[in-house]
């Protein structure tokens, strides 16, 4: 809580070429309880005194020889460009043009000469209280900014540690899992003939679960690798990226009798392998979740440069989904369909989300059941542009 008398501790600088005015102001302010007063009758010394005192308020005469108050305020702008220190102008000038000029030069209030002491005291008190409130707000803002930076650094460190842990844990799980699969194959090969149907069913379930677990671990490894050991960003032609992805997916496209239509795409700054993984996951997703008896058609459309982002739509004519699940589809291991209906680990779209986020972009989707889905990818063309 602000002390009602805190303004009395403020430092005040008086600049007036008339010593009588300076003395009158000082006496009035001493009687009010101000204890940090500084003054000069030489306006050419005002800038030096300002730097030395670091005042909370300047009482400034406008009409002075050698250097008037307007020139003093112009100099003060150099050392106080944000006008944090209020200036109370002392002037006998009554014309509106001089007042407007003074406001443009940085004055916060006026006190006419000859000035009334009660009025002078109130105007000084109001400006100092305003100054104290501004200081309090700036202090709180700086404190909040420091806390945000600290918590952001802690979050980034925790995220990095969790990513490292996921990578190491997943990598270490690979070897025992490979042994489970290998010995399961040997068990089925050597002793399958002597096992009854129940024993064969147990082995089959074990193998399928182990293979699915391996897929989950592989997905977790891919997810953790998005930001670990990533190559430096470079300028990428997305046309070349998509062309290479379509070549890799040629067998899947032929098997599903699918078709992929591609607009001319922009160039962006990013990681080449991550961009390939992004488009491969999105196109493969459209090929996988096609409607029964309907060949998948995927359209990759360039929607142009919009609000600092290159906007790209990946549309399909597949099964779609209810948009109430939109917040789920980008989470790791989330699936809207059962394992028996579609293969996969539920990591594909989570990896897409992490890649786009890593590139300071955005990804979302629009869809309705049986109406296909449109994934909207927004990528900055340059990583320095925010």
C-alpha cells in the first residue's frame, strides 16, 4: 500500500532565473515537509544538475535568458526520452500557443506567475503522486517480467530434461523388447507344433502386443527427436519436400488407388527433415483414414501469406472426425479409432504439432464425420519474423 506521505521524500529540481521565486518555492515546500530540494538560477546548468540529482519532479520557468524553458525540455528529452520525470512549467505567459508548445515539449502541467502557494502545493503533490504510482507500476511490471522469464527458463529446462529422459528411456527399452519379439518367434517356430490352440493364441497375442509396443516406442523416439539434435534451419522449397514425400509414399498411394494434388508451394525457413516428416505424416494420415470403397483424394493447397504466416491446407475426402475431439488428435498416443480398425501408434499428428510448434508456427484442423478433414498449417517464411 502506498504511504500517503511518500511523495514528501521525492527529489525536486527547481530551475528559475529569478532567485526570489526559487526561495519562495523552497520555503513553501520545506513547510510542507519536503526534504530533498535542489535548485539553480542558471538554466544552462539544468541538464548537469538533472543527471546528478535524478529528480522525481522538475519545476521549470519558461521565460529565462540564455536558455528558455523550451530549450531545457528539449535537452531533458535526451536524458529522459520516455518523459518519466514530470515537468511542472512556471510561466507568466497566458497565450494558448505557448501552452500547447510547452505540452508538445514535454510539460505535464502549468503554474501561472505570480503563483498561489496553495495551488502550487496541490499541483506539485498531484504530479509527485502520479510519479510514485508510475514507479510502482514499472516496478511490478519488471517483477512480473522477471518472474515470467524465470519460469519460462525453468519450463524450457524441464521440457528439455523430459525430452532427454523420453529419448533415453525409449532407447533403452528397445533392446529387451527386441529380445521378447525374437524369442517369441523362436518359441513359435520350434515349439508351435506341440502347442495347443490356446498356447498358440497366447504366443500370437504376445507377439502382437510386443510389436505394437515397439511401434509406440519408435513413435516416442521420433517425438523426442523433433527438437533434440535438430539440424540448423535453412531455406526450404516445400515443392521439393512434397515431391520427395510422394515418391516415398508411392506404394501406399498405389495400394489405396489414391491421388494427391499439389499447388505450387512457398519457400520457408526450417529443418529439412522435420518438414519432410510433417508432410509425410499428414499425407499418410489422409491415405490411411479413407472411406470404405472410396479412393482417397488429397489436395495440398497454398492459401497464401496471411498475418506473418505461409498458410497451407492439406485436405482429404476421408472419414473425418467430430471437431469436439480436435484438442485430442494432436496429443501423443491419442487415437479416435481402435487398433483393430487402423494400425499406428497415435503419434503421427502429435509429431506434426511438435514440428510446427518448433518452427514457431500453428496447426489446426476442420472436419466433420464422413466429410473429410482439412489440416491447416501456418509456418513463418523466416524464423526471425514474429
